[in-house]
């Protein structure tokens, strides 16, 4: 049993102060989000009569409900595609020897270095030719491609540290490469899968530019694009924006809490090469 | 064998799980198309007109509804955008691919969505044959044109003006100044009463320029029409102008304690709050900020809007007025004729008046008898009628570096680390 000393007390105080510093922006956001329109005062002044009118405005005027659903669809779809394809690709690239897998791996790594601005127009033109502009399918195709290089890199780095003994045992038991991957290798990749999942989910969920580009004019939008509709030419409706932000944070925060154990494990062990 | 049967069992479980997963994905893809309103799909046989701009739906939707009512068979799909680098890049990508909306927002000048840039790239159509182009008021016609060709429907005009909390003015026994001497006395008197004359939210870089633009309108741009156009051609220079005097007067205001403390790091919302709670008597602000400012005032507070004086002769005073975002028809519009019809509809006096009224803080750039200026815009409207309005100077400047230099150095002037002469030198250097 650890004794409660002055040092422990000081540590506790330091941690409480640090927590207060980290949580203060959220408190300010909540304070402004709950402030009814017409109530004057500094952003730091406590809202005396809290109201949910800004949350209601975010849903009714900003169509946040449908936008959130679209965000969830592209995030779930994009992340699943990234995990499925990149883990298979990395398995092949790491476990097969020869020039082709090495060359392909280098090609994936080159994708990490390529500035996205360079490919925006050609990619947009291609998706337009395929009739994928103005719907979530186009966005999913975009995310499938854009998340692959980093995901393959993470999976490949992790796979190199995984011993081949289990796969060999599976082969002896009659598994082919695909079956061995599904039943033996992929479960071993759980830590790095957590990392890939959370990094891609965050990137896709928070992405503003691509949904703006691919969905403008279609009547569909994702949550970040819906929130920007409250930014006027010169004036931003901060109370509604903060209310929307707080609502928007809920799904990704829920995902984090559900997967907390795996994510921490993933960050701790998922990047080991 | 036992291990193999375990694997088989595992495989069956996986198949079930994958089945569920596939069902989830299928559902998700079926959900593709969750409409978020605004831009709705046209029914078969209907013409769909697409518009992407940054006008608030409250201001624009009544016009869209009226247009749809007047044109059965036409559906207008409006996408509300926020101005910014991402939006500019998205619109330009769509323009290059030919998939942009029929009507897009455009700005005066040479920014990525400026009429000069867009027309040079061949992205927007020449609208000179439209009847409404003949009625656009000067100096705004020049801002939506390149040479003699008109490329944009002017949004509306908003002023830079001094907004005062009249209730607080009465409380402290002061009146809003009408001359430069009165302004400096107003600042010292306010200080004596324990309040600031003006709040300033200079954390927002646009607000950094407002007082300077108000002074420059009277001292330089009003008496010298064409000065800012001359900057690009080299006919005029900042050094041989009243810019140094305007910035010296701004420095005098700073030294006289006209502005509330902490102006350089203050957001516009906090600055508005100071006017609302009476810590500051007024604020030099944009028409677009009026509504937000009025909302922060305690119920029953009276307010007034006046031009900011720069000389001791009130008849010298000019007010700066800026064009808001305009609308251009894209070169590859799917329905160019309907798009032009929409702009002509918007240009009709009663429709333009409705738009300007709903926009709040602006007046029409095409004179409209149907427009009844609210109390906050009465003074500005009088200045417009009297031809005493100048456009914001930076819209004519040949690059964005000049205004960036002015913004940065104005902050330094507030901090006391630069001089008016150095600011003018910086602007001159940025022009090259």
C-alpha cells in the first residue's frame, strides 16, 4: 500500500491543475453553447440561464442530424475499407519476398510523400468521369485510396515483428495463405488495427475539404461542412457552432471510450517496428 | 484434429460475423444520400439551377422561393458555403472540372475567387448584355467588371461606421463626435469618466483596418477618386498621398487613449461586449457586425451610427463602403439562361430590397426605391445618395501583400513599435 505523502498531494494538485487547463476550452465551449441568444457578456462569463436553443438551431438550421449520419457512414465505411485492404496488402508485401512486393511497398511509401494538392484535380476528374461526384460512394473511394499508404506502412511495420510460427502451424493444419491470414494473422494484428482504426476514423470524421469538394451541390454534407454554414461573411454564430461541435464530438468520443483499451494498447505497441 | 475443428468452428463464427458486417455496410451504403436540405434534387422534367454562395439562408431563401414561384418548373438548389481557403480551392477545382454550380460567389479584385482572376481563367461568363448591369451604382460597377465587361452581380454594400451606445453616452453626458477635434476631446472626456471611447476587436485582422479605412476615406480616397486604381499602374504612390497623415491621426487616437486596453488581442465578440456593458462608448465596425452587436446590447439600450470624422469640417467626411460577395454565372453552367434569369430577378428593385433587408447591415448596390434603410444604415444611405462613399482601398490594390503589411504594421502601431512613415514604407515595398 502506498503512503499518502506531501509529494502525493503536490502531484494530485498538479494533475488537477493540468486537467483544469485541458478541460477549460471545453467548459468555455459548453458555456457559450448553452447561452441563449441575446444574452450579453464575455465568453468567460458564466451563462446564468442555460438553454438548448443553440443545439436545436444546429439541428434545424444546419441540418446537423443528417450531416452526422453521413459523417458516421463515411467514417465507418472508410475505416473498414482501410483496415480490410491495407492489412491484406501489408500481409502480402511483408510475407512475400522478391522485387514486386518490395517495389509495391515503395510505391505505397511514395504515396505518403505525395502532396494531396497535386492529385486533387486529377482525382476529382476521375471520380467525376465515374459518376461518383455528389454521393458518399465517391468519398469512400477517395478515402480508400488516401488512407492506404499510411495504413499499409503501419501494418507492414507491425507485421515484421510478428513471428511466422503461428502461420506455419496454421499451414501445417491445412490453412491456405488467406485462411491463415483471417484466422491467425489478423487477430494478432489487433493492437495495430486499433491504431489504424482510430487514426483513420479521426482523419475521416474531421475532414472538411473533401466532403466540401465532392458533395457540394448534392444536398448532402458531413458534420464539419454543416457546421461551417454558421460562419457568415464577416460574423460567425459561435453559440450555434459550439453547440454543434459538442454534439459532433459525441460519436467519435463514444468510439474512443468503446475502443479505449485497444487504442491504448495500439499506441503502446502498434508502432513497434 | 481437435485444433482443425476449432479452426472450422472459428471460421463459421467469422462467416456469421462477416455476414453481419456486410449487412451493416450494405445498410450504410443504402443510407448514402442523407439529404441535409438546401440543395435538393430536381424532379423529372424540371430545370435545376444550382447556386453556391456564402449568403445566409435567411437572406437568400426568400428570393429563391419567390423565383421558384415565378418560374414553375425551375428548382433552385442552394449550397451555403463559408468563405475561406478550403472553399476557394474546392470551387476552383470544381470550376476546372466543369462541375461547379451554375452560379457561384465571386469577389471584387484578384483573389482566388476575384472577378479578375476568375474571368482571366475563363471560369465565369460575361454578363454585360444583362439590363441590370446598366443600373449598378459607381464606384461598385468597376469592382464587378474587368475592363468594360461586367462579370458579377454586386451583392450589396456595407459601411464602416462608428456605432455608439447612446444610452451610455447619455449616462456619462457625452455626445458622438462630428469633427476630428471633437473626436480627440471625446476620447479624453471618456477617459475622464472611466470608460473607453472605442472598443476594437483587432484579433480579427479585418477589424485591424477599419479605423484606418474610415480615416483614409475622408483624407485621401474621397478627394482623390482613382487613387487606388493608380497604385496598380504606378500613377499614384502611397508616399505621395495622405496615407501618412491618416496613420498619424490613427496614432493620435491611440495616444489619446481612444481605444480600450488589449485591443490588439481582443476578438470582435469581446469588443462588442464592451460596448454592450458600457465599458466602451462605441466601436468602429462593419455594417455586417451591426446585428451581432445589437443582439449583445441589454434590452432597451439605444444606439446610433455615425461616420467617423477625420477633419474639422463635417462636409469633408466620406464613408467607406464595401461590396459584399457577388454572384457570377459559370462558363460551363448547365443552365446559363436560367442563371441569368435568376440574377435579373434578383436585380428587380423589390427583390433586391428584400435581399438587402434580410442580409442586415447592407444597402443595395443597385439603387432601389423599394429599400427602406433601417436606423443603423440611414446615415450611410444618405452618404451614398450624396456620392460621399468610397470603396475599400484594398480591392483595387494589385496584390494581397500590401494589405497584409498594413494589417501587421497597424498592430505594431498600437503596440508602439512602428511609425506611420514606416507603415507607408512597408506598403510601398509590398506593392513591388
